[in-house]
C-alpha cells in the first residue's frame, strides 16, 4: 500500500456527517479500490460540542477551517460547509495554493467563482473535484467530463433539486400544504441552510450553470441563467396539470439555439408519458442529448447524507488514484464563448392560470389580449359558477414566443376582472 491519504474535512453537517459515516463503513473497500488507506485526520465546524452521531475521538478539531489548508498532516481538503464566499472560498483557494487537492459539494461556490478557482487549480497543478455539487449521488460530472467526451452535447435538462421535487411530488400525492412539506424536506437533510435557495430555483441555477460549463465547454456563468422557483405554485396548478395530462417539475434546461446558449430554470409542465414526469420525491434526473450517443438519462437520489457522501467519496477515491482532469473538462484557456440566448426569444406553449371575476365578457377580454399579442389558444378550462366572485380560468396556448406571452400578460393584469397576478408555466414537449 502507498502512504495513507489524510483528509481534512471542513463541515460536519448532513454531508460531512454522512461522509464520516461512509468512510467508517466502507473504509476497507475504499482502500482496496484506491490502493491507499483513507483517513480523516482533522475536522472543522462551528460548534465543537454538537453531537454529530459519529466518533470524533481520534480526530483533531480545528477551530479555523482555513487552517486545514496549511495543516502539514492534511493531504486533501474536503470542503462541506457551503456558501459562495468565505470561509469556504478562502479554504478552497488556500488549499489549491498549497497544492492540496480539494473535494467540495459546494455548488454556490463553483457557480460564482468556478473559472477563477479552476485557473488556480491549473496554475498549481492541483485537482479540484465537485461531483457532489450537482444531482447528489448521480455521477453526472464524471459522465460529462469523461463518459460523454466523444460527443458534442446539444441539450441537457433535468430535475436538479431534491427538495423541490420532494415538495411537488408530496403535494400532488397527499394534497399537503407547501410549507409543511418544505419543513419535512429540511428535517430529512435535503434543503440548503437557507431553503429559499431551493424553492426560488437558485440552487438549481447554480447546478445548471456548472453542468452547462462541463457539457458545452463554456465558462460557468450564473448570470446567464434565467431563474424562477416553485414558491408561487399552488395545489390548483398541480391538480390542473394532472387533468391536462402533465406533471409540474422544476426543470433546469440548457440547449444550443439559433440565438445562442439557452439556460433556464423554472417550473414546467411535462407530458405525463415522458420518463422525467415520473422522477419523484427526492430523486433527480439528468437527460443529455449527445451527437453520437443520442439521449441518455441518469436518475438517482439528488440530496441527503448518503447519496451526497457517495459522490464525495468517489472524488476522494479519484484523488487517491491520482486522477487529475481539467476542472470543466477542458483547460480554462479553451473554454468557448457562446452568446447567451435571450429569454424573450424562447419558443414554446404555455399554461396560464388566472383568477378572474365571474362576469360576462371576461373570457372575451382575455382572448383579445392573446389575439392582439398573436398568441393562439389551444384550450380553456373554466369551471364553477359564482357570479361576481373570483374563479380560476386556465388556458393552454399553442407554441409562441415568450415575448408575445409577456405582452399578453401585461394587458391581462390591467383588467379589472383579473384579481391576482397570473401563473404562467411553460409546457416542455421533451
Ligand atoms: P449543513 O448540514 O448546514 O452543514 C454545514 C456544516 O458546515 C456544519 O457542520 C457547520 O457547522 C459547518 N459550517 C458552516 N459554516 C461554517 C463556518 N463559517 N465555519 C466553520 N464551519 C461552518 O449543510 P449540508 O447540507 O451538509 O451542506 C454542505 C454543503 O454540501 C453545501 O455546500 C451544500 O450546498 C452541499 N450539498 C448538500 C446536499 C444535501 O443534501 N444536504 C447535497 C449536495 C450538496 P456546525 O455543524 O457546527 O453548525
Ligand atoms: N438542497 C439541495 C437539493 C441539496 O435539495 O437538491 C442537494 O444539492
């Protein structure tokens, strides 16, 4: 056996705790696979007294996580604290500068500072691995960087947030309230420290920006991702989707278009007969369309201690084996500059749910707004009768340009009979 690989782990929450447990259970197998004993020699977190449910008696506690980068007994830094700024950023930068390979699960950090950190990794010839940052236990970074290296990727889409998928699935299956299911997802260790990152689509956007970089060979650009979350969806939308033959999923989509690279995160109606419509609960899925391989779908648990620790452990084994790859699949100097496709040019059909006063002529006013924006209606659902009371009105459009929909909605919200901001959900024919 070669010398042991000594880890310094910063962050002992859901993922850090899960990693320590995995290393304790799978230690022998990992040694067999990598030819080196892998041991945790130092850890850092905020609260030294907190019970982590793992034995830390033989591990050195370090108060300042950044000190792990300078620690002469630490060979590899594992950053599992989270957050796009310090101390996570300072730790990763200091470790790479000290030529210590880094493993991180931190998508916020990579999405915001990925290119600068990749340059640092190149300058110091030191690997940076971040498999756990996207889609939990699904080895999608490895698949894109290595398995699909022979392809030109034309599109990539998927469900990348376990918390949102858990909420949407549970609401649909049980009729339970949004806030109640979110609290449950937090208890299960799925949510971010600030769950607003999950439900507002930000976490998914971080992940999409990372995947787009590796898949299309472009610099990570979180600013180019159009983001909308699931906060404003209601049980009504979930029920109408069912009735219309769709499921609502928070999708991340990146694709080459004639206008440039489109990167979007928002709730979508997906046809009930597509595989992705049946990816439920905490499960994630990523679909890659490659020039030679065609369509490939990978599915697995996207959040939680075990799946995420599984991805972190795979990165550690790669480091123990001496694997070193360009951070985003190509050296940073070769990352291509693709223009960002403007959202207003997006083409597709839409679901619109309005709450309108039940009054003669309402439907004609709404139809006129769509007609004048040159949007054609495919179907309408208006149910119930409550003269002068608010009732839901649901419309499905034919394919159109997003700019036209925006124009029509601007006109609808000005109508006295429209009592609330409309809900607009793109329909994706995947
Ligand atoms: P968590 O449960 O909140 O744990 C965070 C850990 O970092 C805690 O141990 C905390 O210390 C420590 N920490 C936070 N700020 C610190 C600071 N300033 N100094 C020292 N220690 C600090 O979070 P998590 O769910 O494990 O997530 C960790 C990372 O993995 C994040 O980047 C997250 O986005 C990513 N991730 C999470 C999942 C998941 O399913 N949870 C999946 C994939 C990726 P205390 O315990 O003492 O408070
Ligand atoms: N909060 C994230 C999620 C954790 O729910 O998907 C996994 O990245």
